[in-house]
DNA sequence: AATGGGACCTGCGCGC
DNA sequence: TGCGCGCAGGTCCCAT
C-alpha cells in the first residue's frame, strides 16, 4: 500500500542517507523482482555506480546514477526499502560504500526493479497523470468534467492523477463528504474544489506523519509510519463514524474494498 | 469510453 | 488443532 506519502517519506530519507554513496555490489536473493535487464547485467551495470539523485514520480522511485543509468523501483503492494538493512531476508541487497546495505524486501514479490537508460521511455511514466500538487483547481475541475466514471476508482487511476491509492482515496472522500460512487463530472463546483483541497491536505498530512503503516509498509529506517491513527474510515468497517457515530460501511468498488460513512458522505 | 474480471504473488485471519 | 479459502490492493491485460 505504499502510496504517494509513503514513497515520498522513503525518498526524503534516502536523500539524507544514501545520496552520493557508491553501490559496491548487488546481491540478488530472488531474481523475480528484477524486470530488466537480465540479472547478470543488472548486477554488473550497478556495481561501482554512485547514487547522484533521487526522484519520485507518483508511487515510483527513480535513482539517477553516475553511469548515466536509472534504477527504477516500484514497491507495489508489499515492497520495502530499508537502510541500513540486514541483507539476508531481502530480495535484493545493495551493498554501499559505507559498508551498509540498502535492502529491497518484498513479501509478495509484486514489486519491480528496473535498470534503464531512460526512465521516461517506460510506458508507466508515459501514461502517468500529473500529481495533485502539480495541478491548479481549474485544471482539476476540467479533468473531472471529462469523466462520468465513479469518483473513487477515478482518484486511484494513475493516468488521471498520480499518487493516490485505495487508502487515501477513502480518506480524501470522507473529508470531502463525497460518496465514493458519485459520478466525477456531476459533482458540484464546491464539491470539486473541496475535493481538490482535501487531496492535497490528506497527502501532506500523511507525509508529515511518515505515511501509513498498514500491512507491510515501513519507513526507510524500518520504523512504522504514524498516519494510521489519523485514519477516519479506512479499515474501520462497522466502527462508529468519528463525526456522526454511524457505522462505517465497506463495499466493493472496482474490485477494491471501499470504506465510507453512509451518513456523512452523500 | 467505461467497466468488470483475472492475473501476478504471499501470508494472514477467518470459519468450520 | 488443522485446513482451506477469501482477501489484501498496485498495475497490467483482456473481454464486453
């Protein structure tokens, strides 16, 4: 469940810890997570490279390397980056020039590592929507007006806007008082404006608290993120709404568990 | 264009 | 207690 706040948290910690360090060696415990190139090339081409810059695009991290290549990391569901890491239980461990490990862990093996010449050529980035922070309210309204689809799956559509996943979509809609099944285009002007504000506010607050540790996510240091205690609806089925005490409902929407307050959200 | 489903994976928690 | 199953949700892919 790493979404924008979790990945941004990791990015900021990476900048403080591994920037300008050299990757001395790559140890691959499970080659399944390496999507390109071959594991042999992956190892060979990363050895000796210095981490020059770290970018985040939506939920993806990009390490810019001194050899001109880019290491693209997507944590998907259960991926973790941990530093300093223990090495052993990792899927891939990057041994750095400071003698410590930057570990990529991933219980479910859905995460992806790619070493590429140009990250912008990857299809994922070509179709990635703008981040909420890169939009103004009028552009956001225009995007919504072009879509008749249900608002909640739309917020999670990374080609629409990038960075929002299932957890934050639920929290944002609660704060905007919008039912997850409402049609995007048919929201009122005021609702669209409030929604836009709450997207940015929720993401910023979550970043402030180091993200939400549900299931597998941890910060780079291995510590949990503390935003969970601020969740209003996510994973609270049957518990009283913190505003009106109505039991929180859970429905399936677009195949995803969707939590909301049936009274507050209309 | 929108929507639904399945696939990729593993491990947890639930009911029987 | 043990076992099988549903479910978690990011992304891609296919069918309707």
